[in-house]
């Protein structure tokens, strides 16, 4: 199979990118770190399910239910294969990364950690990899240890990590930062955690959009992933678990589908993934995610990522020429994502975003669910333009020109 290595061909499969906004401007979508757009094949797969075989899974003998069940379980296999799950590893479907991190906290850590145990986090974490651990720490009297981020290099302080992991039971680390674009040295972080006897979960919400993650290579105990940033629908993600973890977990949500038998006095639970998926699962979303993975399989991910980085670096170089702009993140390296965070010294971030919007350019503004990192950077918010493979060099240039114009007019 020939991989798609022409990014304009890839772009042509995303209908929304032709959108004209109500003010007549053509959309320039630079909010990909928040959610990516979806190719036609994903939209079609979900429509086909609703038009042709919409039915509940697992519980009926009729044809539609059989078709839906087959497609749903095929999606699980497709996710397992894409993320290189080792034999004995499992895909537990969740509503996204946030839900996957919470499942790890409540389904594994709550059962296996006890009073006084320590968990290592970093200052770079998204709130979804902070708040569940704070809640658990309060309930179980756990210690949370924070690894510093260097506010000059925008990297984790590895020496600090080595000292904080000492004696800790679990490390919860962001793979690729949604604010700085920094790709953490996860293979090394996993090795250090394991050498010191700790388990490790990686928040791969951003990473999975930009690189083909392989659980066997990464060797982490848990990966939290999401569909909606990698061309799939919202509403679905997964906690990927290594062999041996399933047996150490307890179900968190009770209900239908996760049981084998229910008596008045007690219930027994399924011995497979369904144990953690009570109730009607996300059927259309699983089918959509599977279609997104099939689409990504056709994309040359190396070329796509290089293209994304070229656009991000082009934007960074352009923004550096604009008086008063500061960039947060080190884009001189290749181990970054397509995220460009910036601030102007006197213009308010939200004003810049609104003016960009009036020019058709969608960027994000705010703390990006990373307030501890914002405090480390000594800001309350940044503007964030985030590029993806379907963006173009013309869009990157138009974005820089727009920022220049705004600064010239209003600063
Ligand atoms: N972690 C990171 C690094 C993210 O960027 C996001 C999404 N903004 C999340 C977690 C939350 O992911 P989800 O939307 O799938 O819950």
C-alpha cells in the first residue's frame, strides 16, 4: 500500500477545512491540540453505523446486534494493534484521556497504594493528570511529589525526577506537553521508574496525534489515549494496560455488561475488558475511532510530522520578528509537537485571539488546563496556535502576518 505522503492530498479528505466562516473569511484552523478535524471516512463510518446497523452490543442474537458487536470489538482490536499492545495487554475503553487517567487512579492506584505511599507528578501536567491524583491522595493519605520544569529550556529536570521517584509507587507523566510542545524522554523516564520499583502511566493525549506510539517499545504500565486528537470522534479513548495489570484492578463503575451474575447479596464480574465498561458502551465512537486508525494507517506519519514541525517552526521564526512577542517552548529541537505558545508583552491574550478569529484564524487562549505550569512560567495564560499535518505553509504565514498586523495596529 502506498502511503499518503502528499499533505495536500491528505488535507483534501477533511471537508471542514473548506469552511467559510459567517464573516466571509476562510477558516484557518490552528486549534488542533484541543481537537483535530475528522476525515470523511470517519464521518461516513459513524453515519453508516447509525443508518445501517445501529443496535446495542453484546446482548442480543439478532443480526443488527451481531453486526454492531462485531464492529465494536473489531475497534478494540484495531486500537490494540495500532498502539502495539503486547500479548496479555488490554484496551479498556473510556470517554477519553481524562476518564482513562481517572480509571487508573480509582481502578488500580486506589487498590494498590496505601497511606504514606508517594506518587510523582510533574509541573507540566494537564489538570486531568493532576486532579484525580489529588482526590485520591486526600482519600488515602498519599504523598504527591512534583518534578520541576526548567522555565528556560522548557524541559523536565531529570535529576529532580530521579530523586523524587526514589521510593515512590507510581509516576504520572505527560508524554508531550499541550502547552510547550516538549516531548519528554519517556523511554528513559519509564526505565528510571521501573529501576526504582515504581509503576508509570503516561498521558499520551497529545503524543498519539503526532507519532505512532508502540506500547512494547515504550514499556510503560499504562498509557492514557484519546481518539479526538488523532482524527477520530470525541467521546472515546482508552486506558491501555500492560500484561499483569488487569488482575491488580478493581471495577469502578457497576452496572450492566460488566457482570457475570447478579444476586441479591452480591455480584460476580466479567473477566475481560467489559469488567470496566459498565452500561451501553460508545459504539458509534469506537467505530469512528477504528476508521480514524484505518485512515492514519494510510498516512505517512513521518512525513506528516515533519510537515507539522516545519509549519510550527515557520510560525515561531515569524513571531520572533514581531516586537513584544515571547514564545514559550523550545522549537529548535525536533522532539516537539506542532504547538506554538506565545504572549505579547502588552496586548491581552484573549484580545489577540478574538482579533485572529475575526480574520478567520482559530487559536486557543487560556491556561490550557495546566495552571501549575503557567505559574512556573509566571503567566496566567498564553495564546496557542497548534498545527497539524493538514495545515499549509500559506496558513502558517497568514497566521504570522495576522499577528504582525494586530501588534502594529494595537500595541
Ligand atoms: N492531557 C493532555 C496533555 C491534553 O492535551 C488533553 C486534552 N486537552 C487531555 C489530557 C484531556 O484529554 P481528553 O479530552 O481526551 O479527556
